C-alpha cells in the first residue's frame, strides 16, 4: 500500500531535476545532527548557557560601541528639541509638520547668523583676551598664596588644572580633535533631523523588536520618555536664555568687561546643571576682579542674584512639568558620565538620567498593577473556597 506523501520529506530530498550524479550529495540530509543533545536536561542547560553568553556578549558590545550610542542619544535629544519647537508652532499655525520643522531649523540658523553679525567681532576679540586675563588673575592668586606661606607655582597650578581637566573625561575617539568635533556634530544634526521628520517610523521599529505582549507597554513608555525629554529640553532652553540674557544685561549695567562673552558663556554653560553654573561664576569673578575690587564684587553679586532667581523661580516652575531630579543625583551622574565619556557624557548625563527614571517608574507601575491583579485573584479564590 502506498504511503501518503510527506511534504517535509520532499523538501529535504533531492529534486528530480538534478542529475543522477548529484543525488548522492543530498543523501542523509534529514538525519539527526551530530551536534544534537539527546539528554533533555543537558539540552535545557545548554540553552540557558547560550542565553547568558548572548547577554554577556551584548553587554560587551554595548561597552565597545558606547561612544557611538552616546552620539545617537545626543541626536535623539536634538530631535526632541526640534520636535518640541514644531509642536509649539503647531498650536498656532495649522501647517504640515515638515514645514514646521523647516521653520524651527530656519529660526535656529537665523539666530546664529544674527548672533555672529551682531556681536561676532566683539565676542571674538573678547574671547582672544579672556585667557590672558584668567592667567593674570591666576598669577595674582598664586602670589597671594605664596605670601601666606603656601609653596605653589604657576606650573604646579597648571599641572593641577590639567589633572582636573583630564579627570573630567578622556578625549574619546568619537569627538577627538577639531575634525572629530565637526564630524560628530554633523552626525548628530543629520540623525536628529531624520528622526524629527518621522519619529513614528523609528518608534515602530523599536516596538517591533520587543515581544508582542510587551509592545503596548513599551509604546506607552516611549511616549512618556519623548514627552519628558521634550519638556526637559524646553526647560533647559528657557533657563539658558534667561541666565545668558540677564547676565549680559546686568554686567553691562555695572560696566563689567566682556559682558557679551560672559553672558553667552553663562547661557551655554547653563545646559550643564550644577557644574556649568560654577564655571560661569568663576569666569565672571575672574574678569570682574581683573578691573577692581568693586567690579569684582559686583560680578559676584550679579552671579548670585541670577542663580538664586533661576534656582528658586525659573527651575521650580519648569520642574513641575518635567522630571524633578535630585541635585546630588544629577551631580553624581555628571561626574561618572564625564569620567567615562568626556564632555559628551557630561552634556548628556542629565537627559539620560531623566530617561532612566521614566523607564524605572513605568516598570514599577507595571509591576504594581501585576501584583494588584495577583492579590485580587488570590482574594477571589480564597473567598470562593470559603463560600464552598
């Protein structure tokens, strides 16, 4: 009696179109593999071992390409800033999203052009004389220390400064040198623009890589992360504009030299919480005391007034709608990221910490919901047994 055809058997056997000389090459293809583990327990342990090997391999790969991952994250931060601006314009102008993104980019370019045209030559001249002023003030401080009995020289101070700078972070391959900075900046801008144009495309790609049952929760987490990042960057930009503008105006009113340069540096350094404020304050005090004691005290007073108003009025207003991160935790993350990844890690420590907090909070909420359902089911089962 003829046996029914087996499709899997047919697919494993040689095709009739092959010649008789090639049939022998496909004999035994459907036999058991020599690598097959017949013991079920050993096979299960082997599968577990392969999972661990895969996890360790992925962790090692993440460490190896961590610089590139940070550049990609920086592009996502830039994309969130573009997306936030486009959404803000969309509240008042019902135009396509692409046109709104173009408007945001054109406004940013126009601001940079205006800044270069309005104060470019003045700022360039001030930037050229700032290192000399800093060095002169450093020499004066060293002279005062030597008069007080401290054995310290300019070379010792420069050596300590170099150690501090190198301790903040090594110069990475991704952003090493001027060419590396330009190339990395271009990559961040290009990736950020692409992501801002079609964010849903990349979100769906990330969701597709997750298990089907986890995609809904992942979608909610990504949406909350995006919202938090947009608000965080919006608040950061508001703080940068406030600190830079009011520092510039106040220094001009008190005749502090290099007011424009110090205002711009203060605004840019405001992107780095905690550390940026300290650096900008030291620069303002250094320039102020280079003129006179009164000018230096005025610069210090301006710094404290601006930072106090920003810390007690501007930042709390922003923090109500964003992630409220403890300052000590942010500073610790900045030190660790700066030590591991240099300046780019220092810049991205705060957004990365905010994203991590959102992910942990969402995970905790999901676990809490699962536990509540388990407790409810256990209580219902206990009640049914008691009724029986």
